[in-house]
C-alpha cells in the first residue's frame, strides 16, 4: 500500500515492488499521476507530469506480471487545501475543473479493504490524503483500521504513516512500525542501509 504526495520519491521502490508482490494499492496525492496516465482528467489534483510515462510503465509491468493494481475510484475533492474548504465526494472520473482530490473517498476505502482481506503480508508507506487537515484525514484513518483488522503481518514505514496509525489508535495491532520512511523505501529499492552494512560485516566475521 503506497501513498503520500509524490511519485518521484517512491518510483524506484515501485519498480522493485512490482516484481515481489501480488497486489499494489496506490492512494494519496501520487495516485493522480497514475490516474492521469490512464487518461483521466483529474482537475487541479497534484500530478507529476514528467512521471506520467513512468507511472504507465509501472502499471504495464504489473499487468505483465499478473500483479493487481488498485487506484482510487472516488475522492474527497475541494477547491482549496484548507480546513474551511467546501468539500464533496466525487468519482475520480468526475473531478470538476478547478477542484482537486485531497483524500480517498468511501468507495475507495471499501475497494482497498476488500483487496487487503486475504493478504499474508502488508507493507504500508504513505498516507491516503492530506491527513494533516482533519477533514482530509478520514481515508488514511480508515486504511489504518482496515490494515489493523487483517490477519496479515503488517509493516508500516514512514513518519507520516506512523502518525496516522498512532492517531487511529491502531499502533498496537501493527506488527512493525518504522518511522524511517526513506530508509524503509531504500530497503525495498534493494539498497544496502549504511547502518546495517557494518553489522553484517561483523556477523560474517
């Protein structure tokens, strides 16, 4: 389960993950680059134009490898990213001009929850929306509940995601929580962590 605002920070991890998992669930701001890659008009939602082709390649790789790729089907949309913004639920196909998606909607929460039902291991990195603002935090909190309710081994990576889990009251139900988002992504990317390298040498002696 991958979220957060930017695809750029998670690109290499996604390229790597696609070869190792059965399902990929993408939420948060980064989902809009993938939706745009599918030809969907996402209004003023956050899109990294220069990564649309990369997003397309990742989805294509998932298809070739038989990995199910889940994207939001509805969002909480608003014209501004603020506490007093007027918000509405819309499908991802119907984001009005000048509006932006700031959280996953209720249908997406249901879809993602069902996708996680039979998982043995769940890795979660990145919130599902602008969780710092209360009205756009519901999707992330509900994801925390959904992941906590599974019988899977659950690994949470990243400070923001750890915050969400703490706020949801589900921290005790998670198998492992790492506040090092960058470090957990580097591990998924196949890089060796500088702090682990000397330990490995010692053990090997």
